C-alpha cells in the first residue's frame, strides 16, 4: 500500500487529494484559492473533518506548508510525519513533444517543463513551482508528472499538423497538442467499461471554465478541440475559442494593441465573459431566464459550437457509440446538456428529459430508450487518474 499525494497547482490555486493506493481510498481532499492574497481560502476535508479557513497565504510554498501542518495536526490531521507520503503526483499542463506518458521527475524533466512554459505561460510555471516546493517538503517521496497533453499524443499527424511552412511546424514543434487529457482519459475509460465493447467510438465533452472535446476511437484520442494552446475550439468562461486569426492583426492595427494586450483579451476577457459580462454559467443562465438578450445569445452560441464539433467528430469517427458530458458544467447543467443534444436525431442522439433533470453524482445514461447513441454523464476525477498513473509507473 502506498500513500500518494496529488497536487494540481494553478497560478493562484492549489487542489489536492491524498490517496491510499491501489485501493483508491481518499484519505483527504481540499483546495487553496486566491494564493498571494490576504483572504486566501484553505479547505480541508476527511471523512471526519471539514475545515474552511480564510487566511493570508503569500505563495505556493506557504500554501503547501499550511497543508502539511494540517496533515500533521494531532487532532484533525491524518499523518504522523511528512515522510509517510510515498509519491507526489503533479498535474503538468504542457508536455510538448517531450512527454507522451507519465514520467518520474528528474532535473532534466524540470528543465523541459520550464522550456515548455512559453507554450503554456499561464500553467507550466505554476506547475513547476508546485514541483519544486513539494520536493523541498516531501524529501523522501518520489515526484511524478502527469501531463495534460500526453493522452493526445496518439492523434495522427494529418490531424495535429497545421498548414504552415515546415520550418515552423517541424523545427519548432508548432502543432496541435490537446489538453485536459487526464480528464478525457479518465471518462473515456469509464465509458468503455460502461459500453462493454472492445471497439468504441466516443466523443467526450469536458465543460468547465475551460472547455474541450475529444474524438476517441478504441480508447485512443484521434482529435481534440484545443490545439497549440488551451484557447481554441469551444467558447469558454474567459477564452474565445475558435476565431479567424486575421482578427488579431485587425485588433493590432485598428486599436494599436500590442500582442501581449491581445493575448490578454483572448485569454482573460473573451468567451462568455466577453459576450455577457459574466464568466460563471450559473449567473448567465439566471440572467437569460430573466430575459437578458446577451446572455440568451451567448448560451445559444455556446451550444451551437459544441454541436458543430459533435458533427465533425462523428464524421471522422465514422459513427458514434456514445457522447459523454463531464466537468463542472457538463456534470451539473441539465440546460446545457439538453440544448446540446437538441435536434441531433439524425445522428441517433435522443435525450430523455426526465433522466437529464435528475441530479446524481454517479455515472448515468440520460438517453431515451430509442436513442442509437448513449448519452452519458460521468463525473471526472483528474486527481484519481493522476494517482493511478503515478502508482502504475512506480509499483515495480
């Protein structure tokens, strides 16, 4: 038995779960929000304990130190020593062409993660910081990196390559990488178990503040909506999704904006926020129900984009066994699921409204009896997937 601490480090947040493997028992879970502020939030949960504290947390080091202090707390903690942690599994967003599988972290691995920060400037630096801090605290634990991009390394060249001069694509690794791979891998494996089929054609739909879709054939990713960076494809909370690249040149010339300013617009001020002034779907749905035309249009645009990808992925898969909704919005918004599945009868996709409206936290089918395609809602568990991959890598 091994205790594996999984860290999902963001620029201003830190999610964690501690597992006993291979039993997949969750010993504790929680998160730290608003790192770097005076009102950071620390949440820690076990079967017996639920703690929520608002306190200043200056950086990732202080955040992890607070976590360790709580883990070792004599009354509400669960460890006697930090040395009880056998493995620390880290989510790393961008693995580029270097990493197509889970990897034990070495100085060379850290150097490559740093180089790849130019491809994921919002994510990789924070991921690397989490690794360095964990190494200093959990000195006897093995450190393992699980890359968001690794699952999509099976995408064929004709699908991942861009039609740009070869000296850029080939020599500088400019290509489609795909992201949210840990989530898509987890739910696709659960779907294959549910279907009970050796061969399968699946579309996974990860809908949260960040959104993406994957075409998965026989358990392998063959296309993905996110490309060179986590900005393309679907309309997201603050990210634009697909746009005509000429818009970038137009913004630069007409409004005298720098590339950095345009990047900020497309990454942090676009998507549902740009369309409505709100990035949280719950707020947008409430406003839409109250008659807000901008919010109504944004919801229609959002679901329309998802339907376009379903159609294109059904074509490249040459058929469809299941579509899967997952992540915060995918799992919890019956409105989004119904809107996406509406008028897709020609693909054999038919929703059962009563099943869709039930709020459950388990794997469930929400398609009608005469639907040729299964419509599934599967709660994602990226932390568990990271723990499983880390355990399988080092179990020998």
